[in-house]
């Protein structure tokens, strides 16, 4: 896309396959002699399993909260709403901390804070501790998730998207694995407490290697970004934010409403539509593992635009034909969208505001997603399921269109820069 990328920036177009990524002296986990970096990657992978498990806790142990802690359905709904506020709050504050302290130091701080928050849930019989605990754990989990995305180039600059999507796949294994293993103990407080203590101890242990890795994701002095004078490319950031927002609307439309849509409108069993929902999630996990190498070869924008198009086609076909099992292919193709968008944000910001801008993009996209979900129920009541589902399909097509516009814009910018370079080199 543009030459002379500052350190830490991943190119959204096709990257050159050089040893060590953009800078040959940068450690790479694919270098088999670099054991220290491999150990840090292992700690990060284990951290992602903990984050996946932590995110699933609220849903897994909801029977314990109702029967063991005496929390009403209304209060459970309040906790869910509060967790969204926690996500937004932690992202907005965390972005500033990341830029001020540096990513390594901030990541250590976030891990220790998350460990403390998990311990707060040990007193879940007190509603204040339960609500505050989930406010912090889900917010800090999202923040750590974003931080891992930001530091992933430290593991391999030339194959950053492969690293990012592999880590997100591992997080998905943590979520799915914890749901599979612990759902049978959903009302057991002792299992709940043991899991909380284990995650807290793990978070503290995983933070220790990063404390000694002084040169890992260190705070870099202010450098110029993609825009003139190191400013943010606001048009690109807007297109990425809007595309991510419409994508989240379509994805969460499936995860939040597919079962009720299948049982109430299509009149199929909850077990059957539940299998279709599981296929959608399986498609996302599989896609992140298999498509990531393609993104590194073709470039993020090109891959996302093409994958979103194929995903929107499968998504629309699944609902139009009432063959919801086709949602597996929709999930497979759109799987790279979230982690790759967050990775690409770095291409359009200065070093000093990169973390802040990234967290802002996620926050704004999440706000749009939450507002849509608040209106979705009224849309179903007023206009019926066919119209509401059409809106979900349209959202994914709009996300595709916005990503395609950004891709075309960057292609033209790249051609213009090459033309200028050629003109300068002429005698």
C-alpha cells in the first residue's frame, strides 16, 4: 500500500515475504531458533484460552446465579447490560493507558486487574460483587483481547494476520471448551470458585514472562503514521468502523436471535436450530484457522472484501432458502472480519494514538450494534420476522460495500504513489 511503514504497522495490502517481516532484525516466532519469543507466544495463547473461558462464565453459570445466589431474571438482564457498559468503558480508558504506558506494561497491568476482578466474583452471593465483577471481567477481557491484537506483530510482522486469527481461534476453543466441560456443573458453586481461582492464578503466572521481556512491545517514541504529519486517516477509519459495525449487527443478529427466529417463525425445534447456530460458530472458528494464511498473502483489505462478499452471499441464501445450515459457510467466510479490521486500523494512525484509535473503533462499532439490538425486537413486533431478517442481510451487504470502497480507495492511492515515484526517478 504505502512504503516505509513505521515499526508496528501491518500492511493492509500484500506484504513482502522477507525474513522477519518489515524489519529483518525483528524476532519472529516462525524462526525456530527464537525460543524466548515462542514462549511468550505460548503464554499469549494460554491467555486467550482464559479470556475465552472468562467470557463464557456469565452464560454457563446463570443457573447458579438464579438458584444459588437468588438473582432474579431482571437482575440478570441488568448484569448483561452492565457488561456492555464495562466493555465500552474499559476500551475507552484502556486505549489511553496503552498509548501512555506502552503495550507491554499496559498488558501486564490489565492481566493483574483481570485476576483481581475474577477473585471479586468469589463473593458472587453479594449482588454488588457479582455485578461489579462482571462489569470489570468482561470489560478487561475485551481490552486484553484488543491488546493481544495490537501486540501480535511482535510475534511475526510478515505473518501478523495468521498470528492474530490463530490466537482468536484459540480463544474460541477456550469458549467452546469451557461450555462443553462446565455446563454440566452450571449450578455448582465449588466448581465456579475453583475455576475463578485457577484463572486468576493463571493470569498472574502468564504476566511474569512479559515483565522480564523489556524489549517486547516496548513504548516507541512518536513516529509518523500513514496520514500527513503523522495524522489519522479519518476517511479510512470511518469506513473500517462502519464496516465493522454493520458486520457485528449481522453476526450478533444470528447469535442472539436465530433460535427464536427458527422456533417461532420457521416452526422448527430448538434442538435443530441450535445445531445451525453451532454450525455458524464452527464456521467462524474454522475460517480463522484456514483463511488467515490467505490474508497474509493477498493483503487484508482484498481478502476481507472478497470474504465478506462470499459470506454475505451464503448468509442471504441461508435465510432466503430457510436452509439455516448454510450459515456454516457464512461464518466461515466472515470469520476474519473482526480481528483483521482491528489489525488494519494501525495502518491509518500515528504511533502515539494507535491504541486509542483502535479501541475507539471497537467502541463506536459496538455502540451501533447495541443500538440496533435494542431496536430489533420492536422491528420484529412492528414489521415481522421477514423484514427484520432482511435488515440483517442488508447489514452484511453494506459491510461488504464499505470494505470494497476502502479497498478501491487504497488501490488507487497505491497506483498514484507508484506514478509519483516513477516520475521522480525519471532523469
